[in-house]
C-alpha cells in the first residue's frame, strides 16, 4: 500500500481498537505502548469462535484433557487450578509447566545441592514459610542430602530431575534457594555469590557499574564472574570456584573482597548489613557464602507479584534494566530462541581461590 513502511517484527506494541474492517485493518487504533513481557513470535491474530462451537469442543475434550493436565513430569497435581499469582492468574499447573519446560536449563544449577524452599501453598499473597529439611511424607522424587548440623545429622531437601521440580510445585514451593556446594563435597563450596542490594535512591546506572566493578576486581584475581537478576531489585554476581577451600575460607575471602571494594569507594558501597549504613549505597552482601546460607537459584521463580524469575544474563545485556522483565511467561520463549547459554563458559571459568589472593585483597 502507498505510504506503508514495513519493519521487522522485533518489538511488541499494545494497541487499543474498536474492531476490524473487512480488509483486515484496525478501526480507530490507539497506540498504548510497548510490551516487553511478550516475545514477538508468540503474537498472532486471534479469531473469534462461536459459543456453540466452543461449548461443543470444550465438553468433548474436557474429560480427556483433565487427567493429562493434572499430571506433569509424572507428578500428580492436586488442586492444579489453584491460583498462586493472583495478579496474573497463574495457577499451580502453569507453574509446573514452566519448570517442565525449562528443566534442562535449571538442573545444572540445582542438581545435588541442598535447598532452602519458600513454600506458599495458597499463593504468594497468603502465608509463606521456609523449609530446609525433608520429612518422610515428601514425594520420592525429592531426594534427601545428609548434612551434619549442630552435633547431629539432618536431611536437607534436594532434587535431581524434572519430576523433583514439579513435586516441589505440588508442595506450593515458589522459591528455590541453593547452597554453594554439592553433596559430593558438601564442606567445600564450588561457587561464591555476591548479592548487590541497592538502597532506595540508587539508580540502575550505579547498580550496573557496581556489578562491572566487582567483575573487574575478580578478573584481576583471575576469577570468572557471571551476572543474573535476582527477581527483585538487585543483581547477583556468581563466581565458579574449584571446591578445595572450606566454608570459613570462602566466607572470609568474599568478605575481604567486599571490604576492599568498599574501601575504594566508601560513598558508593557498604559491606555492613545494618539498614542505617546502607542509605544511598549498594550493600555488597557476601554472607551468602557462609555454610547453610543460600541464594536464589538461576531460573527459580520468586514469591512476588508478577511471578518474576532470577535469570542469567550476558554482561552486555546490562545496558538495559531487566530486573523486573523476566517472568515465567516470557522466560521459556527467551530460552527457546537464544543461540547460546549466556553462562556457557561457566564451568571452564572455574578456578581456585587462595591465601595469596586473600593477601592481595588485604593490602
């Protein structure tokens, strides 16, 4: 048509309109803005269906679909239509489908690690509680990991399969937090996590620069650094390490690095947990590296409105503030269309931390 300028379908726009013309054009269209929560490949024109056709097709398929939709990854869901995220209408079934879809991506980050769970059986707006230890009544797909704790041995929750993930959804789990070590070497952590927690007045630009600063310090120590959103207001910088040192050393090492960065820019950063010390600054939380401490797992949902997800990023993606962008409804499409894992070099970057590094940080 004359005057039409064709563009590639790379963005999704929301348009209000009163109807369609016979030629397939919109009547009285009004542009409302961009929709970053929907990938372009999922958008297509919806065609109306008559109520009689809908009723006929619904009744004939309801019985057969009911049983299959209530069993996901071999786990039978009870109350699959229970709404866990009211603002979006996300049900237990939809959450289970999410984990089934992204199982190949999350399993390398969660398999073999003791877990701390946030359970919200009635949804994130209702009562939620933490759980670490297993009970005999849990599904067999949930594996126990035996851990020494305060003079006794306790069983921590763990999963090693998509069935295990869905079994946790059946329990009403909305957050998966992992230890920094695996069951084979439970006393030697294989990663460090630095949680960058910005104060209320801290801008995205400052938070992004903090992550890049931490990355530079780690590079000077010949350590790799990988970044992900937390599903909240902060960022996680994750460091794969060789599991040789114990928990005490890992904690002291991460503390020394956090304090060294604070000394370089005390007006921007703090390593003190006290709220009064964090106003207008970025709290570099190194306490995630203590024994029994945990951090939200990559690709885990959060018990917050919107069903946000903690998602690994490429460093160049920090040009945009993506902290609240990723949810269970757009992450599967992101993973399906990505050419590569943004953390594909994670294992090859694994390196030991040493006392020589510690001395350099304490100078």
